[in-house]
C-alpha cells in the first residue's frame, strides 16, 4: 500500500489562508468540505476553526481513540479523572497489604491488577481489602493539604484535633494566690 506524501508546509499555508477569508468565502468552503451549509449559529471564527480542523484531519488523521473518549465524556458533562491525567501509562504502583505485595500498572484504559483492567483504583483497593477504600489514598497518591484533596484536609484537621486533646492536661490550672478573699 503506497503511503501518501503530505506537505506540512502546504497544509499550514492552506490553514493560514482560511484565517484571512470573509464569512461568505468561509461558508462556500464549508459547503465544499462538508457538503452542506454551516449551521446558522456558528460564528466566523468557529466556522474557520472547524474548516481548518477538517483540512488537518484529512491530511494528518484524526484524534486517537483515548482522546475521543475523553472528549465524549466531557461533552456528556462528566468531569475528567484528575488522577488518570497525573499518572502516565506505564506507571507501576506497589502496595503491600497484609504481607502480600500488590502491583498495579497504569494502562490506557485504566489500571491493570492481576491480569484484569479496572476503571478505578478504588475498585482494586476494595478487592484487596474487602472494604471500601479511597483508591488513591490506599495506594499513597493523595497529596496532604492539596486544595483538590478535601479528604486529606479533613483528615489533617481531625488529626490536629486528636493531637490537641492528647496534649491537654487532665488537671485544670487554677488561680491559687494564697489567702482568702
């Protein structure tokens, strides 16, 4: 199968030319690329960007499957999984629990543990312990006092309260000045 030669400079020049077109020329170009008139609510800027994306997609290919899934989840209103963005594919997490070492690998679709891929670390932590756990905390990934880590902040506050109680004397100081009043 012969591979098509792509002139990146020519694609860049074509995209630059799109930026200079007026709204009528953009609508005509849209019709040529998409086979229909652009939706009425689209601005000149959005039409130009969508045309530029289509040109680049035809030349270089589209988005990878993982990115398409992420965009689909975001479009449905789901929040991105911050942990998955921080942990790169190939990262290996180790946790010893009850004398047994557990190895979890970060893979493109989630987390691999015992030859099975799971969508979250919490599911794995629950399988290991038999009780509900926050997976990132179980695997030591929570950053104490991090603004996005409400659990750690609550835990830190609770620990401070307990420490304050431990350090309190059971005998209350009183004012003994001697003499009677």
